[in-house]
C-alpha cells in the first residue's frame, strides 16, 4: 500500500487488521484516538484508515492524495495551539452530508494542541456526532486531553515506525538516535527538547552506571539531573533513559546482545547480580508511579536509589 505521499505503508499488521475488521463488520466507532510516539506514523495510519472507510478505489485514493476529497477534512497547524475558530470551521464542514462516499472522516493532528475553548466546543460535537461521521484524533501526548474526550474515543496505540522517528530527528548524533529508536521514545517530545536531550541522555547514562555499581555518591547526581527537567514528562523521560541503562546492563550480565539503547559500553562490576538489577527495575517502576501521582521528583528519585539497596 501507499500513503498519500506515495511512500510504502509500513504499519503494524495486527492494528491494520483490527481497523479493517471494524470497517468490514460495520462496527465503526464515531471517534478514534490514535496514540503514539511519532506523528508521521500516526498520519499514515489516519490516511490508511480514511481511505479504507471510503473504499480503497483509484478515485478515492486520487482525491485523498490531491487533498481534494469532499468527504475528508484534515486539521493541522504549525502553530503551538489549535483554536476554537479552526474547530468551528471543521464542525461546519462535517455537518454537511457526504457526497462521494457513505461516510465523512475528519482528522485532527496533534490533538493535544487544542486550546481548552476548542476542546470544549468539540466535546458536544463528539457527544452528538452527525450520522456516518468518523473522527480520528492523533496525539503524541494524551496527558492533558480532557477525560471526557478520552471517554468518547476508542483508543488505538500505534508504535512509531523507526524510519519515521529518524526522519523527524535526523539532526541528532548516532548515539542519541540509537537510544531513541531502541527505547521508542516520543519523537515529538525529543524534538521540543532540542540539544537538551543529548545532555539529559548523557546525564542519565552516567547516573545509571554509578547507581548500578553502587557508587557511594550517586545521590548527589540526582539534583543536577533533575535541574535539566522543566516538566513532569521530562522526569518520566529521564526514568525511561535510566531504565534503558539498567536493562542494557542486565542483558550484558546475561551475555545477551539483543537490547542496546546505549552505544557506549556500560561497565558493570562482577559482584553486581541479576537480582540486584531486577530490584532496580522494580524501583524505577515505583518512581514512575510516584511521579504520575505528582509526588515531588526529588523524593521519587531518592527513594528509588535508597530502596534498591534492599
């Protein structure tokens, strides 16, 4: 298959089958939320799904590729927010009956950009959608989307395609890209961090090596590392990076070379056991939960280190 830009559609087979089955069994939902870590992959899924909802015919394909399908509306912006007026224009277009096919489909790219006013104006539309209308909401950061929007949507998780992720972040070093790809980090978030990502990655790696090897002063590394973070998702990213370092050390300990997010060699003392590394991973998961519940990150990270000692 080809997407609207003519490149091959490398999408997860199971997800593709589930979406196609919903169409073939006449079980389409009014609203889908496509969640993932790479926006380009989400775009391709949305175009694939829309085409098959309309019917994969040469005419529908051509109209979508040209951006002229009368039953399709794609809302995106390069600005930091999507405003109420833009959503109002979309709703007006979707209130018209379909002309080319049985359905109308609209996509809102980077749904997390909607202002509170725009979200609230769309909410009623999602609660009482026009007949034969399907909404595809694409997001790489669902944390600030209204719970009432979440409850109206069928959630579909889509893992970012490696090629898409690299395309968005080609300016980074080979080592950074390896870490991002192996850990499937959120490309949109990394892009926003810019050069700060490399600093955060290197700090996480240095901290991981010290923590794994029970360095006596590892607690002192926590504050400088957290000072690089400006919001909760940065703290969660930091935990992902540390988790990657510990898992790489465990694979190395087990003489496995199938998981290597860090190009650099992680030196692990011979006395460090697999059980110890397992305990560390458990504490990372606990710290993740604490930050999700708005516990102060310093307490979460310090507790993680102290509790891992047994």
